[in-house]
């Protein structure tokens, strides 16, 4: 079992030969009504990245070859989410019958159309994230249109996310998009989002002694020396990676070996200058600020 670095390829299309996924952009192979909503705000979660899993990481069955990861809008992650309790309950635990309150009905309808392989998770602040496991047909399928924002008074307490309103937020002005010149100046939300996709490739981490190990493994090698300096073999390891040595800014979570490590620029997140780890076996996320 190997660990892999994820190397950004500015200027390349997600559909180019050899690409292993993309950050930003749009998720593939799902319908707009399956795009997960943020249960705290009611707005669509932001698509962070889509990844084709290496074969040894396809732990959910041979037919599951990839995943799409969605996150709370960067500007909605600022200490604690703004939450409407009735809205969250309707999205996360829709009752079998439609709600009597008209304002809740479109959220109930959306929840009833959820993707069958949707997994939800929250961070320590209570902010929402989601993952959809993808088949080959879905991963190679057409890009999903951004769903229309539900017209409901329940959304009024929270400003529209910048990636939807097309305001200049960190989601659209990160270093990868600027360097690649991929940020369009006009167009509708779906066209703008599709144009923002930045492809990446995977590269084996040949010098990583922790490939195939969990942080709880007795043979897992600490990345720091006794004087808290980075060990030499860490110099060539990328912050965005699958498995192997974690690059947690603070304490390492007790995750297994099936995880993805990434930073804020791998999809437009707000981790306070830090990094995140996504365990796609336990369906859990952890991040720590820098």
C-alpha cells in the first residue's frame, strides 16, 4: 500500500488524460437535487474537490472508484455556524411526511432526493461537510449544474455564499486560480464554477516511511525530531496527499490509513491557515489552524 502526493496541474483540464481529479469546479455524475445542502444555512455546500481513488484505497467496494467532497462556504466558517434548528433537522432527518410549514417544504423535498451514497460530517465547530462516493459512470459523467438557491425566509439570517453570488471571496481568488488564469470575469454561476476547476495528478510518496500505516500504528514514525524539527524525509512530501504521514498543524487525529490530507487552497476552505484530514473510512473530518 502506497501513499500519494496530489500535485496541482494549473492550466490542465480535469478530463485530460492522466488527471486524477480536480479541486474547485463542479462535481460529476450527480443531479442538482442531489447536491448536498448545508444543514446550518440551507445554502448548497461548496464543492471542494473530486478525487479518483488509487485501487488500494477503494475500501467501499470495487465499484466505488472516487469521491466528491463538499464543505461549508469559507466565509460561513468563522468560529461557529449560523444555524436554524428547524432547517437543520429537516435537511438531516427528514420526516416521512412533508412538513406543514411551507418554508420548510423545499428543504424537505431536497433531502428526500439525497444521493444514496451521501455521507455527512461536522467539524469541532459544528460546521457542515459532506462526501459522495462515486462509481466509474458517475466519475466520468457530466458536470452537475449548481442548484438554484431555495427561495425561503429561513435563508435570510445568513448571507449568500460568495461562490454563489460571484463576489470576490477566498473561494475564487486563491493562488492556484490566479496562477492558472482560470478565474472567469463573467458568466452564470455554473459556467463560472466549471471554469474554475484545477486538475491534479497523484505521485507515489517514495520516501514516506508511514505509507500504509495509521497514526495509531506502533510502527508509525513521528515526523518531528526530539528537538521538534522536521525530519529530512519530510522535505519532499506535499501537503495535499492520500495516506502516509499526516501534515496536521496541531495534534494528529486518530484516523486510519484511508485518509486525505489537504490545505485551504485545495478547494477554497477556511482552516485558519492550517490543514485538514478527511478519513473516508470513518467518514470524519479534522482540521487545525496554523
